[in-house]
C-alpha cells in the first residue's frame, strides 16, 4: 500500500524511469519507487515535471498537488477514469438518503468533538464536562450546530481566547496548509473507491469540488491542530513546519482498537461511511485514540 508523501521544495526536475520517480536537484538525485508514493506535493514553482511522470502518477492514482509562489497548495491533478464501477457508484451516490446522511453527519461531528477533547486533554486545557455535554447534545444532522460551538471552544482553549479562525497569522497559516493536505488525502481515497468528492453529506458548496472530503476529514482535523500548537510561537511557515504538517498523515493513531497510519485510518473511515450510505445495515461507530 502506498504511504509516502514526496515533498519537492527546490529547483528540480521530476522524471520517470523503470518504475521509479527520479528527482534531480543541483546537489543530488533521488529515486523513489512509484509503488510507495501516495502524494507528490510540489511546494515550489521552480520544479519541472515531465509529462511521463504526470501520466504515470495518474495511472497509479498518485495525487500531485501544486503550490503557488507562496507555497500554498492551490490545485491538483485528477484522472478521467478511476474506479471500474465509477458510473454505478455515482448513481448510488446521487440517491443517498437525507436520513442516512444526517445520521452519519451526527456520528462524524461527535467523533470530531471527541478527538478535539483528546487533544485538549493532552495539553491540560479542557473542560471535559462541557465537551462531553456537547457530544451528548449532537442531534441528527447537527441541526443545533454543536460542531461550530465545539470548534470555538476548542480553538480558544488550544490557542488562547484572542485567537480568531481565518485571520492573518502563523497559526491560521499552519491550519490552512495542513487542512489542505488532509483534505487531499481524503479526496484521493474517495476517488479510489469510485465516488465523487463534489457530492457531500453536509457540505454542499456550489464551488467546492471537495464537499464529501470536507465532510469525512472532520474527525482528523485535530491532528493538524496538534502540529500547529507545537509551532505556534514561530513567526513564519517554514519548510520544517510544512514537512511536519505533511507528515501528520503518516503518524500512527488507534482506531477501533487497532494501531495504524492515519492514511490507513482514512481508508477505513471512507469505506465505512460509503458502505453505510449505500444502505449498509449499521451506522459506523469509530473509536479514535489520537
């Protein structure tokens, strides 16, 4: 199973040779087996990528993500044909019932809040009873928006009461960068399973190509928050921080009593969610230890 995220940070040329990605820089040449690669993240505009590399990554379902001149992810390459049952799966996806989507969204929100509370507990900044009350109060479809309430409480306890999401600053820069990487990993898995990331269960932005990925990534967001907490005193989004954010999808967590890489946990969550939405008999109940 592919597990590596290759990060290209400097002037280089990317070639393909004998089932290997070949990255040539002015100092050194790197060769990485294509079968090991899950994502290629190009964080510089000084990299040259051959058409051969692009064609091979598309065939192998390796996601290439490109960054702008400021190093922020701005786009990726997707293939025309993915899963062999793509058309049948989309037909199923279109008729997913509102009841199942709302029940699944309640479970996702509860797991997200639970994982936020775990992170806060590790920093000894949690009001455990308040977060448990939020978890217990999540209704079908989260119609009272307990997710947003928990997010405000979470960020204010983790980064201080003055912190405001989406304002300028190093913490928000880290969160934005990390969430983009996480969303790409979830979107890749959705496409591999033959479904459209555009059609979500809760997110429904008309111009959001990743509505379903935005839904299913939610329980994993605290992993990015934890990395941002570690570097919150820094003043700029350095290469070291970017690599730490990228590597968050390669760390080991526990899900349903089994330890595994985050990428494998994403596979399980996406698979379970889609099985349930396709008339599966049991609502997934994920248990995380992050």
